[in-house]
C-alpha cells in the first residue's frame, strides 16, 4: 500500500489500528506458509518417498480434488454462508456423467454438458432457498447432501458405472506437459477466481454483502441474485470435480468423495476466511488446500492406520482453526 | 380517567409522610472530554412522586439518569438513593439501594415466553434443579396483573404488542421492589393508542409508593401523569415546575432558553426558498402502517427540506419507504416527473435517489472494506476497465471525494471501520455523490458525530443543494434544522402536522410542533399540497 493521500494526517490511533489489522492478516498467511515448509521438512525426512516426483505430482492431483471446489467455497463463506453438499454433489456428478455417456446414450460431449448444467441447477436451487426464503444455508445444503448421495447410489444401483473408452476422459485422467490435468484445471480456476474475488464488481459485491448485507442492499447490490449465483457456482465446481474424478477412476461411483466437504471447508477456514463472512482470501485458501493435502499424503506415506488418519486430521484442523479464531479476535474492529 | 385521579390522591397522601427523598443529587458535576454534561445539578424527589425529566438532546438527561442508576460516577457532588450516598459501586450498588431503570431499547428475548422473560436471569428453581414452571407463570401473570395488564404468560414476548412488551420489561424492573423507577422514553416506540396502557401502569406503580422519573418528549402524556417536571438545559437543571401550573409554551421556553431564537436568527442566512424551482420528488398519500400515515409533500430541486419529529414519529420509516426499502401500503411518488406506484430500492438508486441510514454501522458501511470500495459500492461502472475493476480508478475516484468532503483517513484503502463516526458518515454520503444521485435522503446524518464534523456536514449539505441536489434532512437535533434547511415539515405520530418556512424556522417553533400535546388540537394540519 504505497499510495498515500494528500489529506491531512489522520489520528495515529486509526493508523495503528489499520497496521494491526493488516499485520495480523499477513501473519495468518505467513504462518500457514511456515507450517507448509515445516511439513515438507518433516515429511521429507520422515516419510519415505515423499519427495519423489511421482508423489509430488500425486499431491497435485489430490489437491485438485479439494481445490476446485474450495475456490467457490471461499466466496460462499466470505458471503457469510456455507455449502456442505460438496461430497455428494461430486459423487452425483461422477455417476451422472457416466450414466449419461453410456446407458442414456447421450454421447460424451452432451453427457459432460448435462452433468455441469444439472450440478449448477442443483446448487442454484439451494441458493434460492437461502436467498428467497432465508432457509439457513447449512440446512438447505444438508438437504441437498442427503438427496444427492441417495440419488447417486440409486441411479448407479450402488455399483460403479464404467465410463466408455474415450480420448477425452483419458485426457482428463492424464497429464498436460507432465502436470496432471485436474491440477491444471485447478490452477486455471484459481487464477479465474483470484481475478473474480479481487477485480470484478461481482467479487467485491460478495465481500460487501458478507461484511454487511444491509449496507450492500442499501447500496443497490442485488444481494439475492448474488447469493443464488454463489451456490450455483459451487454446484458447477462440484460437478467439474465429479467429472474429473470419474475420469480418474474410470467409472462413476455413488459412494465416492466421502467427507470431501470436510476437507474443502477445512481448507477455506485454515486459510483464514472467517465463517462470519466479510473477509477472506482465495490465495490463502490455496495454502489451506496444500496444507490439507500434505497432511493426508503424509499420513498415508507414514503408514498411519486409516481410521487414525481421520482422528489426526480432525485434531489438526480444529487446532488450525482455533489459532485462526484467536488471531481473529485480536483482528476484529472494536470501534 | 376517573380512576387515575383517585390514585393521584393516594400518591398525594404518600408524599406528605416525607422521609428521606428516594433520590437526591447535590451539586453533581459530570464532565466528558470537551463537554460539561452536568453542571452542579441539585435534584430531589420523593416516594410516590412521578417526575417528568425534560430537555433537548444533549441537555444532560441521560447523564443524570446514568448517575442515579450508578452506571457512572459524578466528578463532583454526591448522589444519594433513599438517604444513602452512592460510593461508586456501579449499577449493582444502586440497584441494591432500590434503583431500577427501564431503557428505551427493550432487553427481552422475543422467542421466550412472557414468564421466562419476567424471570430472565433468575429462573425459579425447585427441587431436583428443575424450573418451577407453574409458579413461574403464576408469578409473572400476577406481577403483570398488578400493573393492569392481562397477558398469557405462555405467549412468546415477541408476539405481543410493543406496549405489552414494554410492560413485561417494567414488571421485571419492579421485581426487586425498587424505591426509584427510571423510565427512559417508555412510550417513544408506541402508537398513540397504546400509550394509555403504560400511563395507567405508571400511576399504579406510583400509587404503591415508588418514585418514578419519567423521560418523555410528549408533553401531553406528561401532563396526564406527572405532577412536576424538571427541565434541563445545557447540563443544568433549570427549573422544576408544576405541570398543571405551566403552559406548554412556558415549558418549551425553559427547555430552549432565551438564547435559542437569537442563535437561530444569526444562522438564518439559509438559502432562498427553493419552492419556485421544479419539483424533484413529490410524495402523495404515503402510508406505512402503523408508523407513517398519509404523508404528502414536495421536494424541490436544490432544496433542503428538514423533517423534524421526536424519535418514533415515523421519520426513518418515511425515508425507508421512499427509498424502496419498506413497501408502503398506499401512496405514490413522482420523481422528476415520472410517476411511480411501486418502486424498489434498486430502481430508486437508478433514478438517482440515495439513502444514508440512521444506523451507520449496521446499515451504512461495510467496515472491513476500504474507504475506496465503500465509496464506489453503489456504482462501479466508472471505475472499470472492461469487465474488471481498476484499483487505480477506484482509488482516484475515492480520493477526489475524500478531499472534497475532507474525510480524514491516512489512505483511501484503509478499512472504513477504522475511521471515526463523522468520517464514516461522510464516506456514506460520498457513495451517493460518486453515484451522481440527485435526491439524497439523509437520516440523522450528524448522529454520533463530533462538533467539527457536524459543521462540515452542514456545509457539505448546503453546497450540494447549491449544486442542485435535493435533500431530505431528518434530524432529532432541533438546532441544526434552522441551520441547514430552507423548509421544515414536522412529523408527529406518523403524519405531517406542521410546515415551517423562511423566518418561521426557529428552534422553538420546531420544538413546539414536535411535542405532542395529546389534545389533538394543537397544531394545524398544513401541507398536503405544498406551497
């Protein structure tokens, strides 16, 4: 912030408060970066095979599963809402694309488009319940959560639905210039969402309505429409993740992506986005995604019991959020 | 009202047994930075007495109440409750000595029942640690019945009319059998018809020997229940008068002091009446029950039209209805010649109407966003390059307004929540200037703003009017209306009851018109068709 204004110098307490706010925001991201470095040092020395190229590419691939949905989730949470339906939405997307491409005979392009459209529509529906009728987002997406998981299992008879042979799906499961395709998608979307969040009227309106919905409404921001669109985008991102997952597994699977919403929300919150809305950063979420993925990868490599992995992840995530809350308490405006 | 008179006799009998006064202050002084809030105030009242406390905003009423209820300590002098001097033990000490205060804002939990609210914080617990629900309901019902209110103790408080909620609050305050009950504008949020419930209860409480301090702006109801009124002005207790002996004019004169009209005439170099210019906004028959009733007026281009009225008179609702935030039950707007029957907030903004809300923090600013983003919030079309926002253009646009409005901020990217109230207010006004709004609805724009910022806001408003912007200026601070407005309409109980123009815009004239007399005959109903 090198720019200064030619107005009279303001009271120093304002300046101090501003400095404090900016500092603690930076502290959060630096802390996360430091934690990632520490994880690399620890896992690099303790977990065999962690630093190999193939494992690092694998980490990128795993990160994509969380990251793509996490970008949209960050905006949803900045707006002061939440979407817990990610896991089932991804599973539903994977089944949907497989079914449409095979049994329903729509052909691959149409199957993919249909999957994305329906994913978007379902998200928009949840957003509509939230925006129009003030159904709490948690409840609206809890309903979607249950319905989509059930629907995915029902359509697929709880069996994997194999994808047809196709160069397109091979491409999605493969690599672009040595980088896993899902990771490329994630990175491209990261750039898109960074621009949306920081540079578009839409993105800034999301911050405004999350920070003070009444003020945003008074300023003429279409609060309802934006709320609906945020959930619609999240539905779209989950559907994209579902298609990528189906391509990776070679089949659509109604039981896949169990607990994915946990990782996605955890990544956002670890990134420092306040659940109360109004503040947050996509870039910090990206750090959160790396953090979560590294922990998952490390626990596997170190041979930790699969059930205990969940325990460790749970503890680490709550701790990270606790630190964030304590920092945030200091950060909060008191004036 | 026959029964009320009987009760007054009881009150009269009680006060003759005079013992220690229930409340007494001796030469109390209270200073705030830059303000002498209380200047050697001697105040005394006895058991069973109902004392009205009158004065303009900032006269020192609230400070006196805070001292009596122990919330604050005097800088000099003593406060005694029932003959015992407060030693600075806070509100707890005062409440132990028998002071109960009911503030304007209700502190009830709307979802809980009447009985639970009555016992809030100290639910009656029986054997086994369970709440004694039966007893709880009976006692709440009985306590309310004593005040003359019959309410189902099972009903959620939020479902009751406001007057009955007020009674639950009062009943709760009476639980500790206080000697002194302070009621801070208990009727300001009530419709006229509901006021009687509260007045009856006040009479009953006084009849039981409790001293009551009654703060209100409604002279009519003060006459009905209070025998005497202590008038405050500029931190001093000017006089305590008998309400039957003094006329409304006398009381108004006491509140304003003799200097009032002098300051007004001095400041009254206000712009020439703009009523000859074209009408920017015509409001006809606008009703938002129960707060706004058939309001009609014209706002001319470049005019600053003041809207006066006590809190609860419907000013905020009127502005919100015009802005498209509250759907009106009836009425039309004509905005720059375009007649509207239905309008939305976004439509009104597009047509050039901007509202700065009374509650700046909850409705006005987005505290975490920068000053620049708050300023461009209502119109980002001029700060874009293609589809993307340009931080440079955004900062540039903000800087222009920051210096035009002298908003004090170290940098335009500073979160607006870090600024002082006055600067936040200017940022909210700047938002509409950036938008190019031609009609501004300013709801208490100087509330919570320091003196210097106030002067700057007045100047800004006048300058905007000179540039042709039409402004509705709502204010509770009577002295500022003559300073900025070329015309003032007075809202009382949701309807326009008076209109003042030119030299008639004086503090005392506005003040007299805003105070409801309760007789219904006082002020002539003017306006409708505007001049």
